[in-house]
């Protein structure tokens, strides 16, 4: 689908249905499936990625009742998953494939995990290596890509695993396998990545002398059914944080968005750039939300200045970097994103896709192996351009934000991929936009 984006004069209004957090939704569904008893999850997203997780769980014999955005998962307990289909399609979702790999190998199931073309080109050795160290048996393509063919195994043994990269998916995969393994599995982080798995499962955490975190899991961890509301996705909200900062005369209010500190660097980075972003009505009592804090986020237009992302901010803001790159084009001075080579292993190579998008808009950008640098200008007017999504939802939405600031219409080819995380993105744009 080719989507035309018209220039926008102002963005005004309230969005009370920011899509439900995808990372939390995947986890809620997976953890509920291996708990015993019924879990009720409200505000579950209708985006394609979390739906892929539900479909895979159905393929493992889990009964799931869906009524609107409420999902009831009839958990089968740690030993209860049974493949009713030989192949499970994870669609475009790396989180589904990587987290499920931990559960499937922990359960010793014979099952194949497949994905779409994008997912089948992403690195899976990062989860297969630690899982094999634990005793999992899995064939993949020669270069460790999907399909992943898991075989039954003789049971897993715990490992101590120092993460070679800051990845919540790899961390979660190993910790989930650890729930089934004999002994105590310990995952050591170098830089913190999103901590939804630890929070939602209530895992024990130690700190090394240098401040790095050691997260533990074992058969002893109690898996309780969940009764939770999924917060709005800060990664979806980020598009409005940037658009509301850039488009003149804007005021946007986003209701009850997740503000987990391992996910909210985007707010800090934008505020450091001079953005007028504040939060209100914070809920951080752990109840109904499995320990996940939420708040309303209010954004008003403001001038921006350049910034450099700190190494520790990169994993925290990893999904928001494409839209932060758009903000950097309008900020006075040189902005830098380095230590971000992980962006090349996302739904598409996001360094090259961001550089292509900014170049098409006429911005001054330089590509590096591990990031990019943008020479911003507060008076920057993007050219009207024909953007490519590269089937990457975040590139499509970041391009839309860029296009809002142009003087004439732009197009986005492959814009349907917004379905992956934010099916209502274009209708929310229509609601907010004064043209
Ligand atoms: C996710 C973790 C991140 C992120 C992805 C979702 C998760 O990936 O990019 O969109 O839910 O754990 P990595 O952990 O591989 O960096």
C-alpha cells in the first residue's frame, strides 16, 4: 500500500488508545500459558505481532478466548504445552520467536518455528547458542536463521550466561528456558535492556560490584496466572512525542502509556533536546499492571537542540531511534547515535533505512557501521519524498512524521506494515492533524 501524507499545520487532541505495549503483551500471553489456571489480560493489542504469539500458543494446545481487547488464556502449567501443529508461524515477530524458543526447548517439544521473510533473515544464533549450552537440540539454516527445528531433549541444565549484546529477547529466552532447567540459571547483563520479563515473573536480581545485574531463574519460580491491563506502548507514543514537538502549535495528550524506566529513555533524550514533554497521573502501585508503571504524557511544540545518545541509552531507546533521527534533523547542532550496531539486526537494517529516509528528505546525515550523525537545522524543511518502509513498521511511521513537516505531500510505500505494532496509526494522525 502506498500512503500519501499531507503536510500538517498542527497536531491537537487526546489519544486514549495508544496501542497496547507489544513487549508486555507477548510476555503476558507466554507467561500465562505456562502458569496453571486462567489469566485475564485486558487492553491486549490487535497488532499483528502479539496476535502471532497468541496463534503460536494455540498451536501448542493453549485455549485462548478473545473478546475485543480482552484475552483470557487458559494456562496449562509448566508441563502442559503439547504441539497440535508441527509448525508455528511467528510472522514478523522476533520477540515471539526468541522467547518461544526458550519455552519450547525447556518443554522439550518437537516443533518448528517459522517466520516471514524479514524474520527469516534475522540472527537466531544469539538464542540457539545459549539454549544448546543448556542441552536444547535445534537445527536451523546454515547461518543460524529460521526456520528453527526443535527436537525433544533430555532436559535442560542451568547455565550462567553473560549476554554478548544488550538484548531483552536473548535475556528473556535464557531466563524462560531456566524456568524448566535443573539448577539456577543466571543471566549477566552488561547494559540494562527492558526488564518486563524480570518484573512480570518477579525474578530475583543480584548486583555485581560494578553495578551489572545478574538475573536468576529456576524451576522454583512460581508461575501465577495474571490479571492485568497492558499499558499503552511507549514505542508507539514516541512517534507523537516527536511529531508533537516538531509540528507548530501542537498539543497532544497520550493517556496511560507505559513508562517503565528501562523503556523511557526516549522521553529523557527528547527533554534534553529541549522538548516540552511532561507526565501526569502516574500509576506505579504494581496492581493490575504486573509491576509496570504508566502515566499520561503531554507534548507541546518546542525548539530542539542536538544531542548525543549515551551508550546506556541505546538499548533503552532502541526501537525509538528511527523517530529520534527525525527529531535530530530539526535540532540545532550535530546529533550522534553510535554504539547502535544492533539496529542492523532489526526488522530491516535500521541504520541504512534511517540514512536513506533522512537523505530522501534532504537532511545532512552520515552513516557509520554502528550508527549515524545528523547535522540538524531548526529551519529544516523536508523535501516531498517517496519513502520506502522496507516492510519495517517503525521506518514507515518515522517517515510519516518526517512527511508531516514537508511543504507538499510525500508517499510511503509499504505503509501497511504499521499493522505490526500500531494498526490505528494513520487514523490517529487523522484525529490529531489540522491540515
Ligand atoms: C524486545 C526487545 C528489543 C526490541 C524489540 C522487542 C522485547 O529487541 O527491539 O522490538 O520485547 O524483548 P532486542 O532485545 O533484541 O534488542
